[in-house]
């Protein structure tokens, strides 16, 4: 990070490239900042298990964040599972470096996070007020429900296992436990996302008048499920806010080319052994899970509008970086996988990533590959703050200014594991995806020709040079740290 360009230099580049002189001086969206800009505020909105498909239903996210901001169209997570992904957001490191390799002990969980040196700690040292509302890392609160992790000046963290309830959840509110309602009583005033949103807006309104910048982490559960879906096809899981129940009754289960894939002979045994998805299973996927997920996100969309409105009313919108993303994606029947994440396929690892704020051009779509390992370097770049550990990602701000920057491969991994379960490590490159499974099985996809990953080319002799090159790159990256994680050389294409 020593060579990381700072925000002021990025602004100069962007202004020269785009002529966005309105970003300096004057007022934007109710802002009243003078030409000498103070450190920007940072608001990160991280939803849970949201795939790219769901973005089309979030009108406020698209109109209030994407249209006036920048969308990273090829954003992936390095470990498609809640706890490891959120640990990457806290550390800026791959899982093989931060050590959180699962949701539960012995390989993962909150207690594995090296919490003494994380993003809120570094921002606090740089003069930021810090606040968190909602889900943290899996397992938080089980050992000590009143613990406040290092770096957080204000803390409204959900205590496990109550995190996974839309009603009847418990928050640690700055050391005091408070339970909101009962799991079986759907009180509209106590719906989880709405309560979290109210606390986020209150935080902004209280901190905006202060002289110091603030960092707010807002982490609702939606669209993560509340538990095992039952047999009643009229029951949504997760449960949406009562006002949104039935709002998306007309939605039908999408069936892209990879849905309930007929020929999986090229896939690992874990996929080959899956049965086809019958009509009853598809009905449950559509009416219980899909509609529940999408309708639960409508309250998140309203929360985004409330956060933006609070920033605008306080005069801070023009001087705030807002990041919208998810901890991982979600499978909806692709390759016979009825639901879930963890697997290396696109629906599982791709996530929305939208940023609005100083220096980010309106309506820009960046095609360069981005990752959740880049979030910490980007935020520290904006905040002019310094980490105390080695970061594996890179700031995305220079990529916005120069999309032609040298691409690189992103490590995607789920291990190694100590509990005997299978795991994999691989690379997601701009064109390629290469996976080495702990079982010895391989996968290789040419995403340019096969974006739905219907045919693995790992055994095709035309791709032998490609496979060898990717295997060589992976050998150098699977345990990489710091600058070594950002090294990349071109990969040859298939033979004629």
C-alpha cells in the first residue's frame, strides 16, 4: 500500500478525464462543502447472500447509487461464504492469510478473526468515528454477547443465533443487550431491516454535524434465509416486511442455460451426484425462497433511500463514499444446485458492487475484474488511512480513472480444511476460471465463449497450454501475500 495513490491525486486524474468540475466547489445533492474537501465519510451497505439477478428489483439502489455512481460489473468474492468473506472485508486479505476458513470452528467463525488490526481500527486511528449496525461475523456474541470488537466507537451488533430472525433478534447496543419482539409475532414496527435502518439513519444525523468524518457499516440479514424452508408454499423464507408480502407474486423462477443442467459429466462428482430438480422442488424454490429473498430486499432498498436522504439533508452526501455490495452470491438451480453458495460458479462468487461518492463518475460501468479483497484498500485510499498489516487487494479508484490497467487473477478458495470436508482453490481471471479441488478433480471454463460454465475444458487438448499456464499462476498465488497477490501475466488461449 505504500505506493497507493491518494484521493486528491485521483480526483485530479478524473477531473482531467471527465471534466467533472462540479465535483469541486459549489453544492451537489445538498452538499455545502468548500473547495478544500475534508476527509470523506464512508458508508458500506453489505447485504447477505445477494446474487446479481436480484439487483434488477432494487429501484433505489439503481437510481440513487448506480446512476449517480460507478458500477463494477465484474465483481467477485474470493471465498463465497459469509464469515470468510466478511473477514476479508475487515482485513483486506485473502482467507488463506486472515485465517477465517469457514463459518464455524475449528476452521472459522468470529473467534478466528484477528480483530486487533482491522478496517475500523485503522480508520479510528486516522480520525474517523466508527459505527456498525447489524450482522458482523458468524458466531459473534455466542461466547460474550456484550463484547464490542476493537475499533468500533458505536456498536449495534446482532447476537448469534438471533441474527437469523426477522423478529425476535437481539442487538448488543454499546454493551447493553436488547431483544426486539418475538420470532412468532410479526410486528411491523420491529421488522429487522427497518430497525437497523432506523439506527443507521440516526447515526448519520448525529455524526454529520461533528467535525470528524464517520465510517458506518450497515449489514442487514436480507436476503439470507431465516432457517430451513418448510413445506407451506405460501410461507416466504426469509419473511419480508408485512408491507411487502406478495409484492412480487408475479415473479417466476429464472431458468438460464445452466439451470437444472442436463449433462454434468464434465463436472466434479459433487455436482454429478446431484439429482435433477423436479417440479415440486422448483415450486418451493420459486414461491418460498426466491420470492422471500426478493421481497425481503425491498426493505433494504427503502433503507438505502433513507440513508441517502439522511446524508443529503445533513449536507454530507457529496462528501460521502457509499458502497453497496454483498458478502457472497447465491445459486438458484444452476448446475442442479438448488440453493446455497461456497461453490466456485459465477452465480455463487459474483456480487453487486456499486460505489457513489467523490471522484466516482456518474453512470460509469467498469468491466475490469474487482474483488472484495479490494474493498479495504479502496476505503483506506479514500480516507487517506494506513493499515497495520499487509493487504492483498488493490484500490479500485485508479481502475475507475484508467480501466485499461493491467488485469489480474483473483484467488477463489475454500480451504484447506481440517475437518475432512472437500475444498478447492482456483483463479478467476478476466477470461478464465480454473479450479483445483482437494479431491484431485479439475475445472476450467472459458468464460468468453461459455459464460454459463456449461462445459469444463480441463480435459480438452486444445486448452492444454491454457490449463498449464493457469496452474502455474495458481501455484504462485495460492499462498500469496501483499504485492505477490497482484502479479499477473497473460494466459494463452486455446489452440486452433
